[in-house]
């Protein structure tokens, strides 16, 4: 039986996570937050004091790390049995994740961990290369973006709500640096698949985006 896949790729802060999680819930499908796999490896390296330039050690850790995911309303992740959920969203984790994600062998090792999420009745996969590299066969593909200023402002609000004091200029700079690195890398760069539908969420609500993405899902899968 073929398993339907919906991929949602795009730059950081475009709303992919929230939209993907809610759509997976509505459809009753599995959910892959591929960024959380790169982020988990980043946490493993930070905890091990591994330098981001020590490629051999990074690859060793990537090979042996054990991850388990649970998605209720929020995603929670265990790394080698220890809950790392509270560290996943940190800016430092995201920045290290983006740096190590540029190493082709890292992507190769993490490839199968992502493919393993494709199970019945379906999968919503969010990331940078879901529609281009990991699930090129996906039936429905979306490229979700928003202006850098809007993404920085959303991220700023999110962090302030969590009581984390941040500076909007710094957030904007980090988002732009991360976009630049994710687009410029040679292996599996952030790019829109030829057959993906482009959505700019700059002036849309989450509900609008969800409605638009759901309208792309064939009726047979929405009948539940
Ligand atoms: O989506 P995110 O912010 O959690 O991703 C963190 C970093 O991980 C991102 O800057 C680049 C990398 N990443 C990737 O290279 N490919 C993916 N499919 C997902 C994330």
C-alpha cells in the first residue's frame, strides 16, 4: 500500500512547524519535524563539547545517537533516553544545527532516520529538503515562506512570550544568516521543488495557511 506524503519546506520561522503539526493532527497522519533531528544532533554535540569542525566525531555521534519522538499537542524528543525537548527551540541549538546540516555525510546518516517516519496512514514532513531529496515521490508538496522581517518578528514574539529576553535586530541577523547558509550549501540546499505549491504566509493567519494547504490534499484523504 502506498503511503501518501505531504511535504512542507521553507526557511526558518515561516510557520511550517505549527502548520504541519496541526494538519497532521487533522488528517490523523504521522508527523516528521526533520529540523528536530538536526537539532537533536546539535544538542548531542554541545553536550559532548564536540567542536562543530570535528567532522569525524560529529559523524560518530550521529551514527550512535538514539532518538525517540512523541507528538501530542507539542513534539517531545528523547536523546539516548533523556528528554531534550526544552533545549530544542533554543537559538544556539538552531544555529549549530544549521552549521552541521551543511556536512553531506551528516545528511546521509540522518536520511534513513527521516525515511522511517513514512508509515500508514500518511505523513506530513516539514523541513528544507523534504520535497526535493528525502521524499521526492510525495504527492503533495508545499513551499511555505514569509518575509525575513515577518519571520523575525514572529520569532521575537514567541521568545518574549516564553520570557526569553532577546533583541529583534539580533534575531533578524541570525535568521538571515541561517537562510543564507541553508540556501547556499552544496548538498540538499533549501529550495522549492519544481512541483511544490508556493505559499507566502507574510500576511496570512495560521488558519488561512492551514485551509490553503488542506485544499491541496485529495478529498479521499480528508474524508475521516
Ligand atoms: O527547521 P529548523 O529551524 O528546526 O531547522 C534547524 C536547522 O536544521 C536548519 O537551519 C537547517 C537544518 N535542517 C536541514 O538542513 N534540513 C532539514 N530538512 C531540516 C532542518
